[in-house]
C-alpha cells in the first residue's frame, strides 16, 4: 500500500520555465512533508519541507504548496535550470522520536537548455 | 557538515553469499536508517535504529537483518543474497532534536548486484 504517490514518473521542462512536481498521500496522520533531490550515483539531498500547519513554504527558486484537504503537495521550481535535472522524491512523516520518512516513487525532471 | 559514509560504492556478490553493508556517521546521530531504491518503487525502508542495540523493522525487512553495536555504525546484513536484492542501498541518519522538518542526511549509496 503506497502511502505516498508520485504519479508522474518523468517531466520535461524548458530552461527558464516553471517545473511543477506533484505528490499525493493517503495517511491523514502525516504532519511533515519534505522534498529530496537525487542525482545518479549520489544519495538524496534535502531540498525543502513544510509542516501541516502551513500551506506554503518558499526557499529561493523552490516553493512547496500543501493542500491538506486534498492530501496533495506540489513543488514549484522557477525558473528551472539545467542543473535542476534530477530525480525528485517527496516524503512524509508523522513526526515523533524516530521520525520515520515514507518516500514516494520519484519523478525524473529533465530541464532542456 | 554531517557525513554519512557507506563503505562501498559498488558490490557484486554471488547468490547465497552473506553480505555486509556498512554505514558510518560522524555527527553523533541517534537515528539511522537503511533504504533501498528501485526504479518505479522509490525508496523503501528496510530497517531503522533509534539507539545503540535498538532496531525496528521497516516496510520490507524480509531477507535482511541489521546490527548497531556502536552509535556511529549501522550495518545491513543480507543473510543469503538473492538476485531480487540487487538494488541501490542508501543509509541515512538524523538527530531527533533537529526536528522532523530537517529530514535525514543520506550516504552516497551502495549499488549491489547479486549474480
């Protein structure tokens, strides 16, 4: 049972345009949501996060939006750059001492020059 | 900078072998995790540990065990490697007091091929 889903395996965007990556979840106990970026042959690196008490968090070119009623979050990258080409994973957690993260299946973003 | 180091980048093992994947972190983190990454399946949690000698099963523990004898080291053990355990294995650690919004620090991964 996939609690965190990324329904688009891949996305191609022109440099300078907006990239929108989507993520859905089923567990209403999730309170924390994170996005990770992963290049081939490297470990994932933390990008941005949001808690369930907010609906938006912004960090430079990256903005995460959370729609709790729809159990949906999205990552906006604007403007997109070729260096943003990577696999993006969303992850969710109920918090607590162990803070176990449940990851989605990932979306491969290709930013075309 | 926190470092999570996985001892091997690439490993090739034979079916039936006992395989040890080692992970060391240098920031005194309590929590450590082992995930595997497979195409179309994302990252799936195998085991995690929230203290020395403590371990809990993740979502796919079958065929694996773990060992945490020291705080900085978390080992993943494939008791008898099988071809369906061919995967990218990722170790991560986190410090509970950092809060859930800071996430984990991951190692670079070990690409394991079982032949």
